[in-house]
């Protein structure tokens, strides 16, 4: 039986935990985390399509409600609106999401990067 590396297994199973960009929201409260995702989605209208990993604090026994559910709902709404083309939770439960922003098909690859 051949030996497969971790990244080969992730590619075969469709698990995505790396992307072109990363939005690290660990340590933020829910309101700020949701606002950051809303800004990312809004700004994507002016940029080329790109993949983004959204990192969140993992839930613990004492963490209470995390932003995972609110951001998940926001991402589902963005999928319905067409501003996201793909979305999946990260393999570690509650750790975040992998998304593909639809972007602007007329934008050049480097447009909007500050």
C-alpha cells in the first residue's frame, strides 16, 4: 500500500485548510469577527476571485457561544447572494471556514491589494 502525505490526503478528501489568504479572527469577540467577515465580503466585489481561510477560536468547555454559528449564517447568505462561490468548514470542528470569494471577473489579479 502506498504512503500518502497529509496534504495528499486533504486534497483527495476535499479538506481545505490553506488558501491564498488568511483572515485570523482568533481572540476577537463575535461582533468584531462578524464585522470583519462582512468587510471582507464587501471588498471582494472589487477584487479578483480568491480563496480565504477564516480562522476562529475553537470552542471549549468554558468558552460559551463562539462566532462560528453567526459567521456560518453570514457565509450561507453570501453563497445565496453569489458573492461566495464555495464554502466549507475547516476539518477541526469550530476552527473556522475555507471560502472561495466570487470576486469581480473584470478585476485584475493584483487589484485592491493594499
